[in-house]
C-alpha cells in the first residue's frame, strides 16, 4: 500500500512513491535538450512531474497509464508544488492496489446494492420487477455496476459512484412520489435504476477513468437502450407500450437536446426523473467542492456551473 499520496507532498520533500501516469509530454529546452512533463496521480489528486536529466532514456521505460515508481524532490514552481523527477521506472500492476489510485465511494458497495435490490423487488408491476431481476442475476453486469463511476469529472467520479448515485436517486423518487398524485411509481423506479447503466461500458476504470471506444462513439444513452432492449427480449410477454415508456425515460433523462437527449421528457415520470437526476448530480458535485476547499468563505470558480459557491463562516445553529 502507498505510504505517500499526492495530497501529502510538500515543498522540499523527498519523494519515493508509486503513481499512475495520466499524461506524458515531450518538450525541448531553449538549449535544445529534451525534457518530459508528466501528470502523476493517485486517489488523492494529481501533481506535475518534470524530468530534466536523462529524459529520453527514462522516457523509453514507461507510457501513459503505466504505474511507475518515482524518486525525486518536491519543488515549488509558480505557486504550485511539482516533482523534479530523478528516476522513474515501471511497476508491475499485480503489486498495485487500484484503490490507492482511484478514489472510491465512502459507502459499502454490497450494502448499497442490497438496498437498491430491496427497493426494486418491492415494485408491484411484475414485468418491471422481472426486468430489474434480469439485471440483478447478470453477475458480470452487477460486478461492473457496483464498481463503475457515474462520471469522469463532474459528479460521483469515483469507484462505486454510479451505484451511489443510482441509489440516492431511488431514495429521492420514493420521497417525491409521496407528494404528488398520478405517478407511476414502479415505472419511475425502474427508470431511476436503468437511467445510467450504459456507463458500465461507457467508461473503463481499471486504472484511470477513461472513455472506452464504444463510449466515445455511442454514449451511454444509446448503450443502455441496447442493454434494456436485450433484456426485454428475454422476458416473455413484456408489454410493448411499457417497453417504450421505459426506453423514453432513458433517452430523455438529460432533459434537453443540447445536453445530449435525442428526445425531451414527454411523460410525467420522465420529467421527474430528469430533474431528480440533475438535482442529485449537482448536489454531490457542489458538496465535493465545498469539502475539498475547507476554510475559505467562497469556493473556487466551478466551470461546469459557471459560479463560485458561498460557504460562509457562521455555525449551523447560529442565531440570526
């Protein structure tokens, strides 16, 4: 297990630890000497590494997405700590714990999956219950579903993030459904479960979270419609209209054409799914930013949301 993480590295500190290479770029100094600029990562963050001496020779020994042992010195450059790399070499991935390099949900995956299955097995519609069960009994799918991130950067971008987000969405659905009449709760719950399942194949997450070729070319909306269609074909007498309603929630849950949905939400359940999905993703993303930047009254600018967020300095129970 790693003993030194990116977040713990300080100026002038000697560095001898294993990192994941997330970027590798060659450069040439004004004097004509080659050098390497690296991005080195673990679960706590990312740091820049510079190879000035023997860059060409050392660079032959590793590539992007390799695990490497780095020895060097932490230095300060333009206000940021970076590593002046003196030696770097590949490490056998069999000796690496992936949890050291990819952040992970703080919640237990088996417990989350158990709660999710309990919610969906309580649905009254036998066809939708059978559809959920078809995924639960697919061991390969469930293994990926429990480990997959929900995103690359914006929200729940860590191992187990997809399951955490999906369960949170189902909990929100159960609460909101109590407040409105005329909602097909079973349909909404299955939509919540299936709305992002294409991400188990859209992303690879054995080293870093990256898009797969299929994910890049098709996207998770198309992929999950394919997955659901295949499962429905295996179920006898699944109503055609019900299948269309399920798939509509999948293709419309991004809410607008500009965000990738080929259709706008056009059923009550699809509208609710879109807004609750959007709510859960935004809240997790903002909370993560607040947690990372402790101590400041305002967060740094959040590019995805186009604003800073105010934390303030008062206590939760302060008298107004």
